[in-house]
C-alpha cells in the first residue's frame, strides 16, 4: 500500500482529537508515521525528545533536539525525523487548532489561534534557555505523563487545559514577523513542493521524468530543481532514487521476491543500478540488508 505525503491522523476517540505517538527507531506506538518518513498533516504538532538526540527536518531546515528539548510545528508543513540515537525516543503530540479555540468564531480563535496557524509560521524550537521555555517543556512532560499512566476520570480535560496553557505561553512570547503574516510566497512554495513530492510517491515504480515532476506543480523544470535543492537539499532525481530505495526495503523485509524482481518493482531498469544505489545509502547490498534484518533475535 502506497503512503501519501499527507497523513490523515486516526484518533482513538474522534470526540477527543488529541493523540500522542511514541517513536523509536524500531516502532511507533500507536501505529502511525514514524522515523524517517516524510509527511505533513492538518494538525499542529509538538515533538519532544524524551531520550537521546534527534534531527528533525522541517520544510528542509534541520533542527537538532537533545533530550528534554522540543519543537512546535505549524499545520501543513513537511517534516521528517532523519536521525535518532540508537536507543533514542521521542513523542509527537498532535491536535487540531480548533482544540485551542474553544468554539468556532470565538475571540480565542480569531485573535489568538488563526493569526498564527494561518500565517507562514513554520516551526519553533524550545530549549531550556528561559523561564517560559522551561514552562512549555514542563507542560509537555505533564501531557506525556498523563498519556503514559492509566487513564483516570477527567484526563481528557486535563490534557486540553495543558494544551491551551502551553499555547498561551507560546504566543505571549513569540511575535509574528511582517513576513510571516503578509507574504504568501512561502506557502505557495510549500504547496508546489507537496504536489511534486506526491507525484514521485505515486509514480516511483514507473519511468519518471523531471518534466513530469515539474508539470505536477505547474512550474518550470528549473524552478522544480531550485525548489528541491532549497527545501529537500537534493535534486528531484536524487530524491526519486532515495524514495525507490526506501520502498525496496519494505519489499526486502516483507516478501521473498528476488533482488531483480524488487529492483523492477520500485522502478529501476537495471538491477546493478539498484544494487549500487542501495549500497550508497545503506552501506551494504540488498541481500545483506535482508539477511541481517530477517535473522531471529538472540
């Protein structure tokens, strides 16, 4: 099954749209978009590094988080955790902006939520560097502890109150710049990039030309290349190869198809090109990758 860039978050309880994912290199609980998986969603997200060191890329910008540090992400931004300590762990807390607004068309929504979430605000890193940063981190740990503990009466209300307190603390101390509130350029660039990435994700198993990628967003080939280099830090072709290799790993671990068959399934015309590209990314052959990861744990 193909994964789209857009993640439609499945809340355990639709009447309480709030979820916390716990991520390690091995798994995501509850099941969702995990490590090294580029995506975006319509909810706000706050990611807290709970153990080890991690690198999260947001709209192509890398942010390093040490244990106890966090990052607040606006809705609709492309993000991916690209590096995590071998024993590292992080939690992602997701909720829609409406949770902060109390009710539609409220003063809270009009004055304190939408001016931020509908702006070009992308991300803000929270470190232990000031009293209000410490306040936000403390609230995040409280939310995590509630989710980790057996649920008691009123826990949803507690989480909602903590989220609102956290948001108020954030907007009291972070002002939007003129560029963030007035320029539509960054948003347009983001939307175009999402269209081009989605095209690659949907057609990676077929022959893909640079022109076809550019046409998906109605931009020129040169603009397509500039957009990828600026935001993804690689060319469209390099991203295509990277994504094909990523998809090949799924086949290697979930089927007994031959290396040649897998190469064809993910869009490589020649198995040698597949093997060389795989070795460049994973520093081992596809066959060795499959053998090591399929060996039973001792």
